[in-house]
C-alpha cells in the first residue's frame, strides 16, 4: 500500500504521546513546535521531559499505559506510542483504533495507521522524505543530503515570498500576471543574494521586478533580511 502524504495543522490540537524516553522526547518537541497540546502517559520521564512538564508545556499522566488512560483525552487527534514493549504497543494501537484516532507506533510499521517522514525545515519551508516505512535509515540519509542543498536562505526566501505575495495580491492584478511575477522572482538571483546576506542586492532585484506600488522596503524590513 502506498501512503497518502498529508501536512496536518495541529495548532491547539490534543496529541497523546505514550512513553517518557528519548524517542518520546523527540516526538514531543516536534509536536510542540507545531503548536500541539501534548499529553504524555508514562510512569517515568527523562530529564528533558521533566523540564517540559515543569514548564507546563506538556500534561503528564504518571502511570503505565492502559486503555482507560486514553479516556482522559477524548479530544485527541493523534496518538504516538514510543515504548519498546510489543504487548504494550499492540494495546496502544488497538485502543487508538477503537477510538478511531490515527496512531503511530515508533519503528513498528505494522502497528501504524500513519507514518512520520524524515523532515528538514527552513522556516516555513518543510521538505519531508518517506520510504513508506520500508527503510527509515534511507529516508534519514536522503534527508541529510537535502539539508546540504537547502540552507537557511530558503527559509528567508519563503518568508519574503509570503510577505510579498500579500502585497502583490492587494494591488489587484490578474492571476496570470501574478503567476508570471512570482515565477520571475523565484528564477531571479534573489535566492543567491539571500544566501550571501546581501540585502542591498536583494532590494535591487525586487525593485527591478516588482511593480512600483509594492512596498518593497517594508517587506524587507518586516522580514529582517
């Protein structure tokens, strides 16, 4: 079966992580960065997870997992299992299925209703790599290669294009003209200027391409390029 790729908005959504070790920590940190409200079910927590709990960044249920513990979170939209116990992982998967909540058991593809790809992130730019669970090691290797290619300048470019898009759309030109304009920006030397942190050159390129009624200086200042 070929998975269907989806980017999910988790802002203020409840996600349950079962387990309190290093894998649970990695999942939790990533989920918090996505704006999720994370609840952790585990009798023990690694030190960094304790710190997240003490800072009220996660809710902690201090107990081993059992089906009833999920009843505390009827609003859960995702469940992650990170234990190394097969029997517990099966119980998590079955409990999630009973509640019709998507579930991921770390490194156990046959107990996953969704998988988590390897990800690189530069600002709003997110690139994910998946082998459908066949080889996480290969996905990680590809991610590492992509990290060399897509540096911080892509985050700055994405942020700037988002700001400029708002200005361009406010002008009210037709969609074909806008599409041509955005393509010209992407194909220009703007990315190279951002890579070199050459704000002066970036400003020159923008003024050459964009209509005069666009607040270019404002967009540059807004994005601290």
